[in-house]
């Protein structure tokens, strides 16, 4: 059973455990506008929000009462997007950002300062490697990269200044499924939050149910789905006990001088709804988002909502097309190697099923002989697939990582991430599979 409730500017459908993902992405957090009865989520293009009185304003700013102050921190359109993604991921709350990189940055800076460290999988997207290894290093936060094939390496690389573990659930472009269950169990044992980037596998993978504590995503990819919008999001599973590890996480458990010596765990307990469900995101929203300002525009949130509503239809098609293309490439004489989760060794195949069920993933990486020159010829021979650096579009997209996304990554780190000179990455789209295969086949002939 569901029922309508009044909640601020919108009438929403009260969430129930009975709602499936396909329903949640269409109805979560919103039913209709109470003034107009419009059923499409409105775009609230408002910078600020009126207060009823001085006391009301003071209570909202000091977090004694739930309310909105400024769209850098919260916006009604973005609120609904956050609620739907949180429900989709199985989390208690979410915070949307202006990009996936901003989501990763905020998730780590929320608990780490100069002198701290994080332990990360070495199997990462090139832009994330640069963020963690270079930019964070300049901020005095060390990243210790480990090979995730042995989950115990995360424990071994950690010390009393380790603030989180980070990995991509399905690494781009390595495509070797991360051992979420195994590493999550160790993280729970030692008291370190596990953050999983779920950009590649929204809907088909639920890291928060497998043992992760937080997820981040670039919503620019599969959630948006049409290559129109840059965005990111952080989801809190609500399962990490910050108070139990107070000494390790002083930013979460000690008075915060940047917000009137507030205690975030206490403040969250005093607020209803999603803002109070996550002390982690309450702190992030009212400090890092307040100070750095990487918020999405309401229009960007609106476009991401439109994409999210069709995600359950698109992801199975992406995965089905990818599997058929992978089978074709595996048998092609011009292809040296195909990286696809279902083609890995016994352990990798087990982890693929564990993380994604019977979905093999929406992307393929393959190597062709001839190095960078052959990779370039292949890309320039494509007629249907687009040569772009993005993934997750409804259209098929092709990239030569060694000359684009990983060009600035040191060779050793590039090889660890699964990028050789002749590596090609295909984000498989929604076109008819025969047309995709025909285009890839003729381009291989030209390479």
C-alpha cells in the first residue's frame, strides 16, 4: 500500500519496501505538485527560499529544524533526484554534485585531512588516478594503491591514519570486478568505510547490499543515459558506525568549529527525513558543499531524473548488446584479447555474478595488434560509433584510452589499470546489435 503525503512544495508517494526499482525511479519522492497537480517533477529555478520569521531562519541555519536556505546546499528538484537514487542504491540518503569527480572529492575530503591516507584499488579510471595520486597528494592526503585481486592487501596497507578504502565496482577500463563482498567484510571488521564507485553498473549492482558503506557515481553516464548532462552523486548506506570509531574519524565525531561547534551525530538525530538519516551527508552538505559549492543546477537534476526513469529499460539492453559484441570480438582474428567480466578466470567470473547477477556489464575493452597506430586507425575507421571520451550514452561510443583518458597517466599505472597501447574501449549502446557488429567489423578491417 502507498499513500500521498504533503512534504514541502510537493505531494509525494510515501515510500514502502514493496516498491521495486522500476517503480522507485518513476515515483520515488514525488507524486504531483500540490498547486498545479502536475505529475512531472518541476524545475525549481530558485536561488533562495523564504523564511517564516527570524526564529525560523535561525533554526534552519543552525540545523535545529529542517528547511531550505540556498540552492547551493539543497534544491527541491535535486532533492527528488537524490531520494530516487538513494532508494535505487538501497541507501538512506544521497547528495548530488556537479560531476562524478566532485562526488569522489567530497566523499574523501569529508573525513580526511592533511596527514591522513586512503587505500585505493589500482584499477581505476584515469581521471580518478590523477585526482587521488596528484591532487590529493598536494593537499597532503596520501593514496596507497593496491592490487585488489587479494582483498587482504587493503588491511595490510592501512594504519591508524587511514580514513577510507576506495574502488570502482566494475573498473573502467580494466573490467575486472572488484571483490566488494570480501573487502567489505574486512572493512567492517577493522572499522574503515568502503567507498565504491558504481558509475558503470547502476541498477545491476548494489554495492551497499554487498558490504560497501558508501557509493559514488558519475550520473553523467548511465543514470543520465543520453550524454546531455554532467553530474555526480554520493549515497550513504547508513551502515557505518562513526561513533564506534570516534578516534579515527574526528571530523565526524568532534565539535566542528566551522559550524558553531556542532556535533554532527547529534545534529542528525534531531532532523527528520533524508537530511537526518545520514550524519555523513549532513556534514558534507553544510560544510564542503557550502564552502566549495560543486552543486548541480536544478535543470541538470531534472535531466538526470528523466534518464533515471528509463534506466531499468536501458541497462539490460546495454548488457545484452555488450555480451553479443564480446562474443563476436572473441572470435575475430584481428583481436588479440577481449576484456569482459564473463570471460575472466574462475575468480573473476564468480565476482562478476556476485556483483552483477547474470548481467555481464555494459562495456567491452579489447586489444588489437599494432599498438597506438593501429588503435588510432581503428577509431578513425568507425562510421556508426562515436569517437568520444564519454561512456554510458544511448549511442555506442569508442575510445582509444592510451591517447585520451589515460594519456597523462604514467605508463606503469596505465598498464595496472588495464590500458595497453592497442587497447580500445567500447561503451556499447542501444542500437541494433547487427549494426554495431557491422561497424566494429569494418573498422577492424581498416586497422
